C-alpha cells in the first residue's frame, strides 16, 4: 500500500525520517490552495471499542500536522464505549503522547459537513515509529504480508443503520413503512437524496441503498476497494450518514442492537482474493476454479482459514456486549459456524454473482460482524485468518444449504456445525488462544483488545438486555 507518501512510495507502517517529513509537508502545501472553502480538517482514528475519535486542525496548520503530527494521548486505546478507561499492559495510563498524521492521499472535503475536510490518521510515536497499537498500520502490514505471497484482497463493509426521530435518548423509528418497502423511500426521500448526493460529492462509490428489515433501518453498500481504503470508507460513510441525519433532525444508530427485541445492525464484510496473472492481469480466486461453486483451491483455503477462526474473530468483529444480543439464530446475522452458497443464515455466505459477471463479482460475505468493530482491526484479523488458511491449504467442510437453526442439535453435530460464541467472554477466550491471530496482530493489540473486552463485560455484568441496548445505542 502506498498511501500518505506524497509520491515517495513510502508505506504507512514504515518509520518517519526527516526526508519523509519534508515530503509530507510539501504534499500538504500542494493541497492547501484547493481547500479554500475548508476551515478545518478532522483527523480520525478508531479505538479498540470501535468508536471513531478525532482531533482537528485548521487548514493553516495542515502542513505542520502532516510533517509533525498532532499530539494525542495513547490512553484512548483503552477506552470503553462509555468513555471510562481500563488499564491493560500496553495502554491505559495518563502518561505518554503519540502523533496523529493525516493520510493526505485520503483527505477529502466532507460534503455533509460544509467547511470541514476529513482524513484518516496514522499514529506514530514521538520517535517517528508507527505506534504499536495503530490498527490502520496493522491492516497495512497484513496487506503487505499477503502481497509478499502474491495476493491482494478487495473488501467492502455493508453499512446498516436505524434512524430515530425521538427527542431524547429513546428510539422512535423515523419512518413507518414496511421492510424493503417503497413507502420508506418515499417517507424520507429528501433525506436519502441528500445522503446520496453527499456521498457522491465526497467521492464514495455507492452500489446501492435500501430500506432494511428492522424499524427505521436502512442499508447502504459501496464498491469494493483495497482493504485500508475499505476501512477508511466505512468510517467516512458512517460519519456522512450521521451528519445528514442530524441535518434532517434525526439520529442514526449503528449499534449492533438498537432495540432489545428486534433485528440488529450488521456490519457484513465482503472479501475477495486476487492474484496478478502476467497474461490476464488481476484474477479473482473466488471464481473460475475447480472447487465447490467455482472456488479455486486458494479461494477455498482463504475462506476456510476464516471459517475455522470465527469464534476468535468475533472478539474483534462482534466486539460489544450488545453484539451478542444481535447474534441470535434466524435473524440473518449468521450465528452458526458454517458456509453456504447465498445462505443468509450461514456465518459465511458465498456470493458468486450472476453468470457472466463472476470473475469480477464473486466474493465471500462474513455476516456475523457488526459495526461496533474497528474496521481496520476487523479486516486485519480477517486477512490474517485467510492467510493462515492459505498457508495450511485449509479445506472447507460441506456447504450448508438451509437455515442451520431448522436442524436438530444432532443433525448439526453430524454436519460439524457449531453455534458461534454466544457471549463476548467466550469470543475473547477463543481470540486469546489463537496463535495465528496473535502472531499477526502482535502482543500489544491482542492484550489491549482482551483488556477492553473484559472491561466492557464487567461494565454490563448486571445489566439487562434493555439496559445494554440503551447504553450502546448512540455510541458507535
Ligand atoms: N440486519 C441483519 C444483521 O444483523 C442483516 C440483514 C441482511 O442480511 O442484510 O446482520
Ligand atoms: Mg442488510
């Protein structure tokens, strides 16, 4: 990946030296004249609890921020979703500082926040090294490891949100029409129009937008891109949705569970694996092969590596206590550890696309993830799991062609289909035991993830589902 390089080819996880800082400053200086109508730039990063945090600089300060970063306490890695702080081995104290550097290649005007531009931040130590808890860099490193093996990944996050027009903190659906109903489009057509326009102006390539199942719920999907770009886009799209919703007097919830008794918000992740063919160019390993449904052996191995690790992956992909209120059978959230062709109750849904378009479109969809996940960390862990599958030449079990919940316990046991963890505690235990993920993410991230998850478990130890839902609803 070659971002934030001002044309130097420097990679986001390499240390900053004097020449690198100079190039970044020069890059910022070239951008500033085009930012006349912009007052400030919001630098964002996502913490361990999946909350997007920010520091901003006036445009006049962008050049300095690009070269030297903006000071920031490292304590946020240890924040819980209610802004309380746990202490892990590597994060959590009041001492220390790190530097946030805007990724200038991704800097964009936010059409939904006039006068503001946005750039995802890379986090460095004061010595110019990538901060060990920087999840964007962890993802960039994982991309590089796959590239060293000749692979690249295209990814996209689906964004679901529920809209409320409640005056207080409660949730009152902002529309009344039925699931997927045209009525819901008509009820909020000006809002949805403004949203599409804002995203287009911000340079986001939207694939589709539709009313979803739950009360007040909508969903938007975007084009696949490189993994770091996909995680950035997930942040940008959500902040755009949030801003347009506020503008229209509504509030958007991205929480895994907005109402305790309803379908939740998923954060499904689409992934395809590509290799560069000298003659044909990029070739999609999820299609055109001789394995089941046209998978190639490598596409299968990558998928199998993820499938086998889903219990551990939930600690980063379904990271909130509320996530487990969403993860219930027959809610299209994929709570059984199985895969299937176009099966919306399997944790991994193979999407082949229409005949004729498969070489481009075929991908896997990880359905059990939600939007409390830090998208950088979620993708880094998925890529690491896929890479472990490639290394082991892992094979997939038989695909599942029905809702696993419709089978008896004995039938599921015969097929080797297990329920994924039904609590955050079980997911964290699986995560801590997984060697491939530990090696890929490093001890700092693994320890901090576990400490933050345990903190949230403790926070909600005596809470009812309603209390958990209410406390989580407006945090992500
Ligand atoms: N809202 C569902 C979930 O919690 C997903 C619905 C769909 O398949 O798009 O994941
Ligand atoms: Mg959906």
